[in-house]
C-alpha cells in the first residue's frame, strides 16, 4: 500500500453465451454464434431433403426465428414435417388395376407394388420405375414423385408344321387336352403345341373337327394366313 489514498475501479466484461442447435438441417446456424445478455440471436434451421421446417422447441421464446439471449447458454431443437410424395401407377397394354402401397409416401419409406389382372392372352412381365427396370416388387421412396408401370407380355406358343393327316393341339403340363383333326384339299396339316395356357385360334380353308374338347379353346384366327375357320 502506497503512502496515499488509492482508487480502484472494477472493470466488467459482458458474458457471451452459446446457442446449441439440435436436429438442424444442412447449413443450420445461430447468428451470432456467441451472444451477450439480451442480445438478439437469429436462427437458421437449414434444409433437409424430403422435409419442410415446422418450427423450434426451446426454453426461450422464439419468434420469427429470433430470440433474446438470457444469462446462460440456450439449446434449440428444429422440428420437421415429412413431405408426402405421390406414386403414379399405370399398366402397359395387357393388364389393369396395378397398385402401390402406401401411396402417397414419405422419403425413405418402403413402397410395395401389387400387380393387377392380366387381359386374355397376356401374362406378367416386369416393373418400370421412372422408365428403369425394377428388380423385385418394392423400393425405397426418393424425395420426389415417381411413375411406376406394370408391364405385361403376350403369352408365347410353339407351333410346328408337319405333313401328316392329323393336326394335334395339346396343352403342355396337363392343363388342357384337346385333339383336333383337320384335312383340306391339299392334305396339308398343322400341329400346334402351346407353351403356356391361353386362348388360341387357327384359321384355315379346310374342315375343322374337334375331338375330346375338355375346355373351351378359341383357335388363333389367321395364324397361318388362312382366311376363315371351316
């Protein structure tokens, strides 16, 4: 202590407090990052793909993304709402009634595809997702609306021409057993064996005789260039 009176002054520095953002999107920030007591802080929630910003939860009152800093640090949590996206499902020629569930759906959810009913003479082929072949019957929803097409194809049949007095049309795998005899003026004969079940018709100028018909079958018209069914 000197031999005289001394004057001492206290110097105070305003405290700076941190704002912690939880569940923020890309680019989320608080400005300024450190704020003094009663200083206004601006919040930016950032962005999240497939979501819209819904608001903040915190112990302080936040209005228009702003709050006044109290005498301590602040924690704020961003809340989000998932965007529902629509799945547009169509069928190619040969079928109808295909669907997707759930629909609409949020990003990241699993979508399951359900095939509709084939038209006569058609069978299931595959699926197209936005024009690209899809393997399987499900996919994870992206952050946009999508188009799904259920594709169908004509059933295929094997046809063999023979020079015999008989024509036999017989369904493989034992589902259909039909024998047909046909004799025309030139004694030309046809044997046709379907690979899969379906409706077929054969047109010819000769005479068509059905034997042992166990199921209704339509023969493929004009299959071999003949004009009518006799």
